[in-house]
C-alpha cells in the first residue's frame, strides 16, 4: 500500500468505527439535530412574528442560517470526540498500529460528515413543515446542500485542530462555545446584517458564516430584491467567496491538525 492510498484506507476503517460508535451513542446525533430544531421553532414562531424581512417570509430567510448553524454544531462533535479518544488512550493503541496519522483524522471527519448529512435531512424536513421552500431548480438545490456539506467537512478540520491543541473535553467545549456563538450571531444568519451598527456590520460582512449563508440563500432562492444589497465582496459574490473560504480552511487546518495529532500521540 503506497503513501497515497494508506491514509484513505485507514481513514475508511476509522470512519466505520466512528459510525458504529454513533449508532451505539445516539445522543451524539440527537444533540446535533435537536438544538437547531429548537432554534427553528423559537425563531420561526417567537421572533418571526416581530422580525420583518422585506419581500419575503422570515422563515425562508431563516432556514439557510439554521442549516449553517446545524453543520457548525455537528462539526464540533469532531473535536469533542478527539478529546475523548485522547483522554481514554485510544490514540495510544492507534500508535502501535501501522496507521497513517492523517488516516485517523480523515476517518473522524468523514464519519462526522455522514452525521451532518443526517442532520441536514432532518432540518430540511423540519424547514418544509414550518414553511421554508426552495425557489430554484433541483440542480441548484443540490448544489446548496453540497456547499453546506463541504463547509461542514472543512469546519470539522478546524475543530479537530482546536481539540488537538487543547486536548481535554472541558477546555474544548468552553472554547468551542466562545468561538461558535460570535460566528453565528455576528452574521447574517438570523438577521439582515445591514441593520447592524457599522463595526459589527463590517465584521458580519466578512464573517465566513455570512458568506456561506448568503451563498446557500442564493442557491435555494431564499432572497428578495426588496432587501438591501451589501457592497462587501464576500456577500456580493457569495458562491465563489464561500468556495474560497472552504479551500482556505482546508489548506490551513488539514496540515495543522495532522501535525498536532502527531505531537499529541508522541507526548
């Protein structure tokens, strides 16, 4: 087995292991799905009655942001699982096997990608129930979900790097919460970012969450000409900007996470 195929084969083995672990611990999947569902119901039925979006229903504006929130929360399970495996000494067993270090991380991120897919299916069904609709072609809708999964996979590598740097579940949960909440709420996921004060608006316009959310809205047709259009490049060219963000995250955090994993298992 050569240097290219070995990480892929090892990654597939780890992915199967982690998928079985999710089946035995459905609370991992349940937490990734239930929290965004609660947000859908809360925002759609509580805040939706007082938040006005020009030219469209708030529920259609909201759902793409909830999709992005769901994949961010699901991707955090990558980091949490890695810290648990470190704490339990699972990686020490892997070290004694002829296994590529990147294979462990590939397997973890791929298995969490499958969990993200399940989460998105549930969220899409929930969205249809509360009134969300796709107004573009099936091809564009598939691209929208594909973009969400690409972002989920990239963000999993980011959380893996953070987890391997911190190494404990408690520290990771604290830092993940501190990072994810500003990412989600200083963005256009739940509100029109043009209404924010100027400093926060600028941050929101260049926030990758805003870019992914806007790209998904464009692909699903959940936009309105009555809304104010931002002149910021990431929102004006949301789809290429989203792909650029995904590529940057992967290029930076795949080698970083792999290096941190090697350091963690050799410690």
